[in-house]
């Protein structure tokens, strides 16, 4: 998979990298179990700081899209797929809207818990 970043974009460089990984999973160009480029190599290729790539990888790990294996690198999770990506996007939209309304994370968890019981 070919990664690109645009310094003029409104998205941070780390977010741009994360978006490209998510898009690759959805499109099938990144398969479950596939190894992502080492952070140092990708940073060099994109001419960005290695911590920028690591920030993107951490975000993807926190979303459940990739897993980090100590000393072995970052891999697309076996259970990652279009459904997971879509739900993550919807959750991010929900959080953004809730913050605009002044809701806390606990408020949102209670709200979702109530909807799930209905």
C-alpha cells in the first residue's frame, strides 16, 4: 500500500496516515493479518517525524483496527473489516456531536446503555 500525506491538509499528518490505513482495510488493499510498514521506514518515506507515524498507529490500535506486537511491528487485526471501521466512524461522530452538546463520556455511555436495553 502506498501512503501519502499532504502538509496543506486540514487533517493532521497522523490522522492522514490513520485514514489511509482505515481506507485500505475497507477497500481490501490491507488484509487482516497484514504487516504495516515499520514506523521508522514509513516516517522516512513520508518525510515526517517517526512519532507522527507512531501516533497514527496508536490511534488505530485504540480503535481496534491494528495490533502492535512487541519487536515485530504493527499488523491489521484479524477481526478488522469494513464493519468495524464504519462503527468506529459512527462512534467518533457521536462523540463529536455529544461534545458539542456539552455531554460527558459518562453521559454517552449511559445513553448507549439505555438504548441497548430497549
